[in-house]
C-alpha cells in the first residue's frame, strides 16, 4: 500500500475503527522504550498521530477539540497500557490483599494518564494549520502536555516520549542542553515528519519536512559524538565501592520474621570474594546496600548495628537504605516513619541520614484527599508500614567520609528531571538506592534504570545505583555504564567512582531552553501559516 493511501485510510477512519488505529499506534511506541530501545519505531506513533488529527473534523472549534481529544485519549491509552503493563506485578506480591485491585494499576492508571496526550491533541487541533507546520504545532502541544504530566498532582514523568530516543547514548546527550522535555520536543517533531510524505500535494512538500528531520537527527547524533569524551572517565582517587545486590523476593523482604536471615545474607554476600585480588571487604572503602534493606528499624535495633560493626573493617563505611523513626509528636499514636538512606561507620554508629522527599502515591502513602475513600474499599499503601511513610522535609546533600558530597535519590525520586540536585554547592555524584523487586523480571526495572541514567547526562554527574533485584550500576557523568549487575542476579559489584563532569547548560538553566525552542517552533508555524 502506498503511503498516501495508508494516510488516507487513517484520516478517513471513523468510530471504533479510528479508536482501534489510535490504540495500536500509541501502543507501538512502547517498542522504542527500554528494554528494546527500538528508537526508529518512533515514526509509527507520531506519524499516525498527525493523520489522526488531520481526520479530527467538526463543525466549530468545540467539535474539533472533542474529536482531537478523543483520538489523543485512545492513542495515549495504547501507549501507557503497553508501556506500564508491568505495574500489575506489584499487585501480585501480596496477591491475597491486592490482586483484586490489579485493574486499577494496569488499566485505570493508563486511562488517567491518557488525558494528558488527549489534551495535547485537542489543543493542537484548535490551531491545526495545513502543511508541514502542523508537525511543529503538534510537537509543542505534546511536549507541553508531557511537562504537565511531570508536575501535576506531584507528577508522573515515567516514559516521557523523549525516552524513545534516549536509549541511543549519542542522541541522549542533547538532554545536557534541554533536558528530557527538550529531547521530547525534538523526538516528536522528528518522528512525525514522515506524515507529510503521505499527505503533501507536491514533491517538494512531501520531502522538505522529512529531509529537515533527517538533518536534525544527524545533528543530534553528531552533537553526541562530539560531547562524549574518548576513553574511560577519570575516577575519584582512593575510593573503592562495593555494591551489594541481594535479589531478595519482595514478599520475603518486608516480612519481619525474616529480619535476622536477611541481615545474615547481607553480611555474608557483602564479604564475598570476587577474585583472588579482591578478598571480600578488605580492599573496599564504601559498602552500599539497596533501599529499605531491612524489615525493621535499623536505628532502633542495636544488635543489628553491632553485627554490622563486627563485619566492617576499619575505615569502611556502610551506606544503606532503611526505615527511620522520627520523633513522636504530642497527640500522635506513633512516630513518623521515613524511607531513608543511613550511613553507618565501622563502630556501628549511624552518622548521617537522608529522608525520601518525593514519595510514591499509593505505594508509600495514600493521598490525603483519597485516604478515607480508599481505605473503605479495602485498599492500603503497598509498604508494610501502618499509615505509610512520611515525606522528608527537603532535598539535602548527604556527606559521607571519604566521598564527594552525594545527591541522594531513593527509588522513584530519580525519574524527575530538574528536581534531583539539592540546592547549594554542586554535588559530586548521584546516590540512588532503589527496590524494583515489586516488578519482577519485567520491563519496569529497565525503564527505571534508563531514566536514572538520563539524570547523569542532564546534570553532568555520575550515578551510583544499588537495587535489590537489579539493575545495580555505576554510570559516568555522560550516561555511560561503567559497571553493572543484571536484573535478577545475586552478587556484589566492585567499582571506582567516576569524577563529575562540567556543569551542564540544563543544570544551570533547567527548562529555559525548552521554552525557547517551543516559542521558535510556534513562531515558524505562524510565519509559514501567514
């Protein structure tokens, strides 16, 4: 079938046929996400989106908005359904309590998130020009809706469309200039450009936009080649990290009866020899364990701290995830419990802590305005903490003896572009402790790691990431993986700490360049329209 005939069949589709086309086109976009990273597939969802909007007709502005909104909702629903299906695994960890609610995560969340691209489609249709400039209008509308998705109601910037290009490390370097949302703007415009091949009336009109898109793609690639330095990154002298990945089943990890067995496993695994020249902890300066490592409060379990101190050689520091109890306020039934990173010295003393600021809605706490309603239908947060976790007061740096100052990130906090660096003097690296054991052997942990890696490119800071079930890794300031442990493997990983890179433009100005790019796109569209 010629491309013009295919375009015509999409434009003229109606009813359930049009909804089905939109659903499939949106779902195809998940192929460009981790773990597959088939970035050329981005052409399919973006090109079909243009044709869907070409066919979103109506008598009057309100009718055109509704038609575009409906097409965008089905398109977005397909994308999020295919990209977030793995969320269902979390409902099966305690299947007796949560399995019945699986549709809320697998279907209801994608249905809600689809309202953001639907809004973009509807608004773009109101200002829909003829010709190639409609590509720019669509790119601005979709990038703006993604920015909103990352900020409204605490934000959920998971699988932002720019991640379709971020799997190619050289394309991803553009995030150092304009961040994930700037990469999204270009990804949408480049992916949608082939739409005019099937709709333009002249040969020049058919090939101008795709040719510009190819030049843009080559420029992205060329910038990435230019920015990436040759050879390995320099490392911080005197630092030898050991990352411990226990690969514990999630149902066992939060069972209090397993506390002693879990600690035994951690200590034995941490002191494992990895080669004849690395006999356990003797050659290590810093040992790092994953998020929420214990089913007990480490700070209130002196026996556990004593056992840790007995294993740590002199001058070796442990950095671990742990639940932390705060001070109980008057009138409260229990102290606040924080999801924390704690630093333990070789004497078994907790010398520093960081409390997670950006908690996972429904996973770690219930939103106050929904708390009563949700509990009435028998739901609670996933974590085994009555009442859920309490959020930390602010994002603060973490000082650890022998290391540069860390920008600490616990799990979900690593997916928020522009919100990962604490205020004040620039940190030396990202410290990301996480637990993706909720999601098993699915695409979720791969997507999570890819987003954390992109923060390194955006900010020019290396990443040390330790996960319960994987992926644990050390990433340099350009997003290159220096060393890693794969998903679903028990083990330890010895690595040096890469040095931080130069401060990036995105690290200095945030989304300012994105705003400028959007204004330029709109200005070009308006000039062409006149």
